C-alpha cells in the first residue's frame, strides 16, 4: 500500500477568478476607446469588401441629383 499512496498526486487548487457581470464590464469600457475601435474595424471591413455599389472609403462621393 505504500507504493499506491506515493503514486497519487495531489492536485494544486487553482485560484478562483473574480466573477464579473456583463454590466460591470460594460461600465468599465471607455466610450472614446470603443468608438475609435469600432471605427477602425469598420473601415477595415469596408476595405476588405469588393462590392461595386459600395464607395471606397478613400474616395470622395459625388452627389448626383
């Protein structure tokens, strides 16, 4: 029985992560940072599409009536 006891490994306890609600996390997001991030990824998304009916973001739109 001595060998069986020696071969058992003791599991180390993992530290518990603090529970954070979605509303708490959302409250900590800076509005300016979020706005800049969304603008950047939206621009990259638009550039990645090759749709003929969408204007390229670098081009100036010409309004025709």
